[in-house]
C-alpha cells in the first residue's frame, strides 16, 4: 500500500471539488484514503481557495460537514 502525501491528497480533493462535486469526510476516506478532510480543506483555504462548508444531517440525525467549491 502506498502512502499518499498531504500535498497529493490536497490536490486530489481540490480537483474533485473543482469538478463540481461535494465531499464529506466519509467520502474522502473512501475516495482518497484521507482521514483528515478538515485539515485538507484548511490547506486549500490557506492557498486562497474559497471552500464552502454546509452542515447536513445523516439519516440517523447526525450532523456532518459537506464541502464544495
């Protein structure tokens, strides 16, 4: 199993979001093996990329963050 760098995860997440997709932490884990999506979003915002954060609710009523550009 290859380890992805923080920079490569950040780039993949940016490319995914810029394509018009939205992303939750669970999706980021499944798609990019990224355990710390909020940190990658922080990295993007510090590069000047405006990432929108929306609070959504799961079927069980749990609140989660959903990110988009």
